[in-house]
C-alpha cells in the first residue's frame, strides 16, 4: 500500500529552486549586458551564498540532504545499476553523482566569475578581480565564458534524466522537490530533519562568507 512520506525539507527545496532561478538570471543578464551586469555580479554572490549553505546543510542538515546519506562508492553505484539495491527515498546513487557534478560545476563558474575582469566597460569587475594580475584575470574570464556551455550541458542531462524517470520509469522527481512529499511503498525510511538551530548556523556561515567576499576588496 502506498503512503505519502516527507523526503525534502523546506531549506533543501528553497535552495534548489533559488539556484534554478539564479542560474537562469545569470544567463539572461550576461546575454543582455549593460547595467544588468551589476545585477549579474550580485546574483553571483547569491549563488555563492547558496553553495556555502548547501555545503553546510550537506554536512549537518536533514538526512535526505546530507552527503553521507546519498553519495556512494563506485561499487555501490554498480550494485544499484544491477538492481541489487532498492530505490532510496531521496537521491539514488546516479542522481547523487549528478548533484555533486552540478554543485562543483556551479562552484567553478562562480569562482571564475569572482576573479574575472569586465573587458568591455571596465566597470563590472568580479568582486575578487583586484586579487589577481590582469593576465590571470583574463584567463579566468575566458574559462568563465567557455565553461558555462559545460554547465548548460550538465543541466540538460539533469533535466533529461528527470523526464526519463517521470515518463519512462513513472517516478516523479519534480513534485517531491516542490511539495517535499512523495508516494512510497513498503517500510517508511527513518529520516530525521534538522531543526532551526542547524539552519541558523548554515545561514550565518553563508551570509558571513558572502559579506566578506563583497567587502574584502
């Protein structure tokens, strides 16, 4: 008999959808240029804060968000592919690989952007551009522009996998990330959800690092 169980907490879901919106805006603002580049920089700080928060939440947040609960070894991934392991409530081993890849890719994009110069108007340099020489800044800017295509490719694979799960495997991954709940058959997994204290700690650390980066120059 199927029942509804809570999988994703509010902080995890907010992180996910804020990151989606922020990346979309980063693409739009970069293509549009002009005064939107100022907001491009600010949105980069938002993404930095989201990444720091997700790192903290992955260390001491709710069970379904913790890296130790879903990042698996190659041997475990192989067993999952062979059908020797049951479908987990949260990220499966393959989904975990995509989560880690996307987080690393977004982190690389943000870091290169922080050190990048504005080679057109010379107004909207990255917040940490003054910390590197012009040659290094130019190389990082080139990487920042080129790597975005790789990030888009990862996002496309991620979306394709979600659609395959929804329409082929009949496993909806989208609705649970909106509502936090999913239908479940069998024994209910013993998930624990982090409280307000742990959430406050993650938010404070993220805010402190973002403030430091924005004001360090």
